[in-house]
C-alpha cells in the first residue's frame, strides 16, 4: 500500500486471513458475507491496526486488531466517491443525496467521500444502506477551514439533505484527528476533537491536533 490505512478506510481481508480471537459468533458469518473491516481511531497494538467488523444489524459491531499482512486491498472514502451502487439501489435517498452534492463539494476543491453504511456498500457490494439511512461523509482538511465557510457549507448540505428526504452527517478529518462539521459550523463554540489518544474539547482543531 502506498499510504498507511487511516480511520474510515475499508480493508478487504485476504482469503486466508485467520479468525479474530474472542470474536462473537456473528463475526465469522459477517466476514464470510463481506470480508471487510474498517480502520478505527485507536492506537496500534503490538504493530497491529485497530479495526472494526460490522454485522447485519446496528448492534453488531466488534472492535479488534489486524496484522497488516492480512490486508488484500484498501478503499479510502475518496476512492469510493466515484463508485456507483447496484442499479436497483441507486434511488435510495443516501445515494441520491451523494450524487446531488458531488458538484457542490468538488466546486469547493474539497477532498471527500462516503463512510459508514454507504461506504461499506460501495466497497463491498453488499447491501448496507436502507431507505432510512443517513449519509455519512468524510471531508479532508489538512489546513484550517474558516468557520464562516464551514457554516455556509453545513447549511448548504443540510438543505440538500432535506430536499432528498434524508440526513447527512459530515466529519472533518485533519491529519491527526477529526470533528463534526455541525459542531464547528456553530460560532464561538468549542468542538469535540476525536483523536487516537482520546476525545477532548478544543477551540482550534488544527492547533490541537
């Protein structure tokens, strides 16, 4: 891999990857259906990556660690932004919203892509989005994004989500941490910065990273 995996990247496991120790019973079935894990925001353990496995229902989530030798392929949110779901699923609200806002985000020269259920389905081909699903998005911001610009973007994305009959949840990723666009868009409020070392409230997410 050219770049090390980052939080929200989806990793396809090699066919001979061993089972995860201590995993609940549903994990084997989930990985047989779609051999993918998502990179978690947590420190490595003994050189292994922190990853998560998702099951078929919301309550089925399992956190564990993965030896990088068992990674067959990596899919970043940016890789997935140009992927299309199966034709029969294109009309689901989260997917129609993603297509509808692509031009808006590209015009702002932002690096972005889907995470959550949308990202998982686009990477694996296994249905994960439902008619009630939010669209989870990742925005990369290596340098500070002015708060006024963030507020205008949040308003535009929220209005688009209403038009498409769904909701959107946007996370801004700095090189080392992440925070919610919805929180940052509100003036003069501290934001909850999510860092591998743990969460903390900050005024300037880039300085605090």
